[in-house]
């Protein structure tokens, strides 16, 4: 992955490049590839279709808004879901958060009624 460390700001990206070769080291074009991220929270973008090029390569991009290390792994779907050897760790740094810190506001002409106030219910 390049870069292997990016800010967890939801907009900075890393590129995960997968290269497929045959047993003799020759590129294998035209293969459908998927990647996964284990327990990561990143958003992965793939080309459509996710097929290796003439050099046996395909590039995915990923971004995250959670500070974490994500381990990406790939699978060659075309040849029976074969795991691609190796992995690509990416560290997303910073205090990224998926929580909203300001209260919501209603659009003009609409009312906002909160359904929870953060306090425990009383019996």
C-alpha cells in the first residue's frame, strides 16, 4: 500500500495495488480480484470491473475516518477464490471519529424532536 500511513480524516487515500503472477512469474491479466479488510472500518473503492490489467495489476483506493491499522488481503475470484499471498497494512492516524459532536438542526419548515437525551430512564 502506498502510502502505508495516512490521516484518518475520511478524505486522504491510500492505494492498495495487487499484482498477480503465474508460477513462472509472468503477469496474469484479466483476473477478477477482491480485497477485504478484516475488522477495519475503511471505505474501499475498486475499478469497475475489478480486473487485472496487462501487467497483472489492479489498484484499489481506501480512506478511513477511524484511527486504526487495517490489514488488506486479496482474493483471485476468477481462479476459484484463491487467496493472494501477502497483505498490505495501512495505519490511519489521528483522532478521527464517526461521532457527530454538534446537535442536529432542522431544515426550514421542519421540526426536530429528539428521541433520546442521554439520561437513564426512571421507573
